[in-house]
C-alpha cells in the first residue's frame, strides 16, 4: 500500500512543529538562544531530537523561526501604538515608551532579540526586523511633518536613529549580568531609565527641550 | 639537540602572524568577513592554510583579532576628535561627524564592523567596542553638563543613544547593496546624510533645534 499522509497525520505533524517552536521560545525567554540546546528543547517538547530536524533544517533555522515569531509580536505592538489617537509625535512617544517598557519587563527575551550574539542566519532576521520598525517610525514621522507637530527632516534617516537609540540604550539594562543586579538591588521601577531614552529620542526628532 | 627557538625564528613567526592579519584585514575591507575565506587569506599571505591555524585557534579567533584592530583605530579617532579644542558639544559633534564620514568613505569595512552578521565570537567584540564608544561619549557629555553647553541628563543613557543612533542610521547607507547603488547613481557627497544624522544626535543631546 502506497504511503499516504492522512489528515490526522498532517495535524499531528503541525502540532509537533508548533510544540517545538513553543518550547524553543520558552527556552530563549528563560536563558537566551545560547541556552536553547536541541536536547533540552526535545525534552520539553516530548519528541526525539531527530524529530526536530525533520521539521527544521538546522538549529539556526529553528532559531530564525522563533526570532521571527517573537519579534513580529513586538512589531505588531508598535504598529498598534502608532495607530491610536493623538498627533504623530504623541503616538511615536507612546510607541517608543511601550517598546522600552515591554523590553524591560521581559529582559531575557528582549536581550536575545536585540543584542544577544547569534548565528548569522538569525542576525539576518534581526536586520530585517530593524527595518520593519524603522519603516513604521518613518511613516509616523512623515505624518508628523505633515501635521506640523514634527519639524521637516529626513524622515527615513531619523527613523533609523530612533531604532538605534532605543535598542542600543536598552542593551545595557537588558544584558544578563545587569538584569541580575537589578533584580537583587532595586525595585522594578524603570521609569527614569525609560524617561531618559524617550527624552533623547523625542528631542532628536523635534529639537524641543523636554 | 633540543629544539630552541632562535631570535630569528621568533621574528619570522611574528612577521607571518602580522601578514596574516594584514591580509585578512584587506579581504574584509574588500568584501566583508563572509568573503574572507581562509584559503584566500593564505594565498594572499603566501602561507599554507595550516600555518594560519598555528597562529590562530580558529577562523573566528582570527576574525575577532582583525575586528579589534580595525575598531580600535576608529575608537582612537573618536577619542582624538573629543580631545581637541572647543566646548564639549562642539567636540561631540566633531567626533560624531568624523565617525560617520570615515564610515562612509570605507563602507565595506564599516559595514563589517557595524552590522555584518558575524559569528558570536566576533559579535562579542562588537558589543565590547560599542561600550568603548559609549564610554568616550559619556565622559564628553558629563563635561558638557559641567560646562553648561549640554543640559543636565542621564549621561550614560544618552551616550548609548548616540552610539545606537549613529551606527543604526549608517547601516542602511553602508549595506553592500546600497553602496553599489550609491556608487552608480550619485556623487560621493554624503554631507546631507551626515548632516541629518548629526542633527538628530545633537538635538537629542541638547534639546535645541538645529
């Protein structure tokens, strides 16, 4: 009898794939990409390591998939904040603030997405997503220039400045060593940090002291 | 007779090591880390590939060394610009402008240093050097606050915003595909681009429209 994939088999395969992704996500959120070993993921997902390689060409391939999934969530959140009411400067500030706050609330995952040294394949995804953020900001800056709440400027250039400023300034506070320190010594009040980042970004955009 | 390394042998070894580094540097400046294959480096340096591995543990190890060398040069240039005459805001502007201009004049090397997806070992060097830049900027910002030419702010946070804004905004213009386009279609007048980046950075710092 010829091999034929039944609907049930397809479904079971899809479920296994999803479980592998979910468990990898969990590992990354817990200790970064470097801690996400295939044997550990297989254990968590309740599959053989060989099964993982039937679903993904390589470890890097699986990681790239998880990276896309996790980053798309953040991109969607930024898009959502930019889509609310208010003038463009207000919406940009809201989006930047939310991005920083969300990162500081899930520091390990955020560090992995923003700065953890990763395989070139994952790094390529990172470059793509940075463009996705920049493109959202660029649209909002153009709207702001039209509305008159943001002075005329090279919107594309400024959008990349925003992406760089906010992600770079989060790298330190998010880095694993720093996070432990913070948890030990202080409360989780990151407002002054977020305020400093947002001030720089909004001043950069508007040239107005805040 | 026991093996004893003579002065001449030591010198020859040191020269070979230096030649390997120089040739790798040349390869990277020409086509990025990904184009720097060990066989090509060995060819250029006139050594066997095995010789390279006697001097460096691995390809990544050699790359990390070249990365350090190339980046240290840029860090020194920034330090030099920050050490000239003028108030801190002027010196910061000068340092940022020079950094951007130098990057745009050697775009392949700059892209490799700033953004090329690289092995985690090299990426770790990148994170260290970003801290070195930030630390130089931080000192200058503190001086500016003391002098009164820069408003009071979280100098450390702003320094990382500067590093992020300038490097991220150069990533696009430096990326290999973009560089070809630029060479084909336009002159090498990057002043408007550099001006836009510097304006954002200085406005971010000072909150004064420029």
